[in-house]
C-alpha cells in the first residue's frame, strides 16, 4: 500500500471510530482479532444497505422470495457440501516466532517467502487449515454434538429448496435471497473489516434450467453492477474479474468476481458464480431426499442449476465509506481556510438523512419550531436534532457522518421578518454546501424523493 493510501485508510479508520461507525469488538478488554462492532452510525448505514438490497432483489421482483435460516445446521449439511473436507486455507508456522500465516499471502524477498512478523525465513511446509468455527449443540462436548457456525448462508437455501418451491409455488427460473451472519476462522484477519472472522452475507441462489445458466450469470453480473451504481459505487471503481478456466471451483462453469478499488488494493466485494447442479445434486446424494424440479408443461423432472450472486455486507459497507470519504479545503465565515471532512454517501445510504437545527438554542420559539419539524420528519426518516454550538460547526458535524440535508429554523421561519418567509426554512445541501429557502410543507416530499 502506498504511503498516501495508508494515510487515507488511517483517516477513515479514525473517522469511523470518532463518529460512531465502527468499533473494535470487546475494546475495553483489548479487542478480539477479526471481530467488529457497528456503532449508532454504522448500524444505520448497514441497515440501509441491507434494506435496499432486499428491496431490489426480493420486493421489486416477481421471481424471488426470501428466507432466514439458522446459523447452526446439521453437521451432515457441511459433509454434503464439501466444507468439512475442503473448506480450508493453506497455513504455515514461523519456526522462529511461532506466528501463523496464510501460505498464499506471505510477503517475498528475492522470490523467497518470509514471516511478516519477525522477518524469519524458517517456515513449516503449508498444510490445510479448516476455516469453520466449531461449537457443541447439547450438554455433551463430544463428536456426536459437534456443530459448525455456518461459513456461508447459501447452504440453507439449497437444503430448503423443496420446502420453498412447494410453499411459494414458483416456477423456474426463480431465486431465494438471504441475508445473515457467517463465520470463518480466518488465519490472518486484516484490512480493517475487510477480512473478518464474523461477517454478514447477502446471497442469492437463482435456480434455472441448465441451458440458461451462462446467460443468467451475465444477467446477474449486470444487475449487481446496477445495484452498486444505485448505492453510490460507480462502475469505474469496480473491476470485473472473469475467473479463467482452471482457477474456478471445479463445479463452476463461469465465475465473475466484482472487485472494488479499496485504498489497500483492488479486492473482492462479491462473486457471481454459475454453480451448475453441484449443490442440489450433492444434497440429493447425501440426504437421499428428492430435490428435483418437475416441469408441468414439459412433463420433465430434473435437478435445477443455480447462479449465485454472493455479496458481503461488511465489505460493501467499507466500500461505501471509502468511496464517500473526502477532504476539501474551504473558507469559513471569517475568511479562514480549513479542511472539511465529508462523507459523500448516496442519500439513500446515508445513516442520518436530515439534521434539524434552531439557529439559536436560547430562543424558545426557534427551538420549539425546530423540534416540531424534527418530530414530524422522524416517522419517515432518520433525523438528528442538534442545537449545540455555532451553526457552521453543526453543519461540519453532519458532513462528517454524511448527512445529505440540514434544515435550519431562523427568525424568518417564525415570521419575525414578515409573512412572506414565515413557515419556510433553510435547506442546506451537503455536497455543494448551497442553501435554499423552502416551505416547511414541501420539506418531507423533497427529502423523500432524494432518499428513496
Ligand atoms: N456462497 C459463496 C460464498 O460464500 P465467498 O466468495 O466465499 O462465496 C462471498 O464469499 C462474499 O462474502 C465475499 O465476496 C465477501 O464479500 C464476503 N466474505 C467472505 N469472506 C469474508 C470475510 N472473512 N470477511 C468479510 N467478508 C467476507
């Protein structure tokens, strides 16, 4: 990572802590590597992302339904899916300092890998390390009660395929969507929340006929690119990596990785994979249960194929923050130059949609009016009422959390300067910092049009 990129990342991490987006998990006890907590702003951002994804892929489509599966499933699921046997990363130990690393991510000097912890070159041979986190379900901690915390949400959608098909009465092609936690015992969690041990996924399993698999993979790639554009991540910042033959999972006939230009490098946000009939066939074989589809018109029975767009909530949240982060030089009212830090979120992603301020906090008529505007907006959007400090500082605080609009109630609003401007407020736009005067009666519709 260049020095500039490193500094940018440091500023982002510091802003995220200072403004309540992301905290280290269990921070007062020294934290826990690979685990993160989202604060008041972070949780709103993440909810906006998940709600918009759900709206786009479930509510706005006729061919999709949702589900919410358990995190812990019968161990047989993970034997059938191949995870128990093969869901591993190559691991090496440094014989000098005993640190453990992913073999495929070791730095190299003159082509020779070395330990990033102590610089030692005396490393063990790589061996497979299974990434699934284990626990026990039941009172005895024995092999019969061993369970895994799911490393992906996908399997619940495969094993519930028949129940969902029968209860939803969908016809091919149709898909199942799910958002939920996943866990991986990553050897080296890194790059802030990018590679965590606990994270959330937004996954789709789109079932289809074999002959449609490749075309639908291209279709979903395009849908997903549109989605990223609609949340404020332009196509120009996403690299599409068409995984070549020989590098894809053996059952996949086509896989695209969508990679975002993070400050620490271009890295995967989402995969769109054509997984053929591998998953359903594996569960038919291991469970002995019929998971085939019967086409009434053609009187044909077959195992559907599947296209899987699988995105990370935490990675997309981090991409939204990195994309939104900006610093610009501005001149304040006294003519002093200062750096304005601003998160330029798309309004539909912004944690707070509107800041509402009385011009002065010691004027009861202004305070009362501002509070009544905030209360009227609150059922429709996330609002932040603030009366502390100079108005310019209040704007800056909202800029730092990415609030797209701020409303100020002044003496015009309460009719002190004549009836023409009574019941109007100043609407300030975050990106341009421009202000306009609008009637209170138009406020809600104006804001809703921008944040929907
Ligand atoms: N069902 C397919 C699947 O799980 P994956 O590429 O292993 O595929 C899908 O994961 C997405 O989940 C990734 O593109 C990424 O966004 C997210 N993800 C995977 N591992 C992660 C981790 N350790 N931390 C944060 N997000 C992760």
